[in-house]
């Protein structure tokens, strides 16, 4: 699942200790900007957002929708909500999504083929996922990034370091058969060979990413950040130790010291172990002479984690933890020089929490160091669009992306259902009745010149 969606950040308001006095004004402004964003949409897009608002009016309705969703015909899903949250069924459609995002000032994407084999899904062909993911590097991430770089070169007050890399998400549970058992038991003899196969499958894709960065660096030598990045998505806590080991293997092989980062791993900051883990990974990289790339997320498994003791006790604790890691990582990255690169080579601030995004933006605005292009802000496609556009239009943010799931309709339908199941609190807080009223107001004004 994505970076993962900010369950905590949208369940309530931001940490008042860290953002005193300005909270109400900021949230009012965000609501106004959301309306302005909605006004820029087509009638079809507005209707889809209205459907989402109705589905998230209250907990009983949301629970009913979640239970009903598996039985909703695919044509209805595609008609009502698919285009908002998914980039398309094939590479051509994803490229078109990239063009539409570009029109809104979002120059790049983190694309994710949404097929999983977590619990032995018989319909999954792992070799197909590996090949298709690798193909998406060659036919989506690289050409779209080059197109954006070439456009930037022709524009005044822009340069190639204003363009975020193209990211390709690797879902560990989709890259080996019986992935849950493999990741959970990666140290056992029984699953050793399967885990090594997972490492090989990921390495096949990461090697392609690494070579593409070398080739493009020769063509565009003034670029500081990588051109394309492979991103290891996080899993539920019981699988994470295997994912951490996988990330370390790939870091060591594809993120050599004094080179741009080609592989990014994910840390879920709602876990109590996350900040010590972040510090451990940084020291290990320094000791063993490689670099790490990080995608910091709050976490998407709050509703499904079996062991509740591993999660921070309060939302406020998670917010503080997340923002502390963001500050430390940005500080580390900005220490890089031409002679000596920092141990953290790249950071994706994956968050729908506006205060975390504004924190990162403020830190980056205080420096002219080109290494700041190695810090990229990110949100899910169809989520927190008011935050995304506020960062672009009112804070001058350029290195910003959307996470774009794509793939077969059945698999993307399961992705959409998980968004409801895992992030119901976030969806309700961000949408519900206010969204329905905003959509109705805009549509009535368009058709009848009336307001509500």
C-alpha cells in the first residue's frame, strides 16, 4: 500500500504544540483552496467526488460501503471513482495521466502496478509482474521524466533540478509467490531460497533503474537528483523485518557512496521502533559505505495491525515522530558536498498532513543548496489535492509527485477497497458532508447560477 496514506494525520488536526495559534486559520484556508480546486474540475470529476462524499458521510454508511464494495460491478467502479484514484489499466493510459498531472503543475509520478501475491494468490504471475514493472521503468518513468526535463530546459526561471525523479514502486508481496510466508520467515532454511528469489526479482528491476541513471547522468551532467528511482513499499508489521532486510540488500548494491540514489526504502513512522530504526539505518550506511534513500510515511495499517503495542499511543506522538525524522533527514541531505555525499541521499516526504509538508517546504526554502532537489513531497492520486495545489501555487514547490496505482481492473478495485478499509477515518475527515455540499454548490452554480 502506498507510502502509506496518512491515517493519523487526517483522523484529526495537527499537533497543537508544534503549530500553535495558526491551526484554525490554516484549516480554513485549506478548505477554501479545496473549493477552488474543485472548481477547476470537469462535471464528471465533480460527480465522482460527490459519490465519494456520500460514501463517507458517517461511520455506518462507510461500513456499509466497505462491505458492499466487493459486489459492485466493475463498470460502476470505473464510471464513478476509478479515474480519480487510478492512473489507468495500461502504460498508455498512465502516460496520459502523467500529462494531465503536468497540466496541474505536478511534473512526475510514483507509479505502482497494483498486483499482489501476498497470500498465495493463484491468479498472480510473478514473472509477469517483474517484467511489466521493469517495462514501466522503460516506457513510463524514464520517458516521462525526460519529457519534463526537456520542458523545464525551455522555460524561464526553471532548470532540470526542478523536476522530481520518476518513481516505480515495488510491492514485495507481488514479487514472489507466497510472499507473506517468505517475508515472515526470511531467516529460516525453509524459505531461504524463496527470499533469495525475491531479492533477485527486485534486483532485476533495480539494476535497470541503476543503469538508466548512469546513462542519463552522462546526458544531463548538471542534474543533482536521480532520474528514476525504485521504491520498496512497506507492508504490515509482521512482514516488515523481511522488507527491511530486502531494502538493505538493495541499498548496498545500487546506492554506492558519492552516487545518486537508485533505491528508496520505506519507514512507517507510526511504529514506535521507527525513529531508532531510521538512526540505525543511517549509521549502518555510514559504516558499510553506501547511501540510503527513504520514503517516510505515517502508516496505513492502523486498522489491521494485530499487535497494537507496536504503534504509537497517540496521534500527537506519531506527528512528532514523523516531523522529527523529516527534519533530521533534510538536515543530513543538505550536508552533502561534491567531495562527500551524505549517508541519506534521497527523501520522499509522503504525507497528506499539510503541516508536515509545510515544515519540509520551510526547511528547503531556507537554503540554495541544489541538494534540496533530493527532497520530494508526495501524496496519493485523488487524495489531498488541495494540499498539493496549495504547495505548488502558494509556496512555490516544484519537486512534488502523485502516487499513481495502475493495472488490471480487478486488482485496482482491490486497491480502492483497501483505501476505504484502511483509511476510512482519513477519508471521512477529509470528505463527507463538506465535500458533498461543495460539489453541489459548484454544480448548481454551473447549471443554474445558484448557490446553497
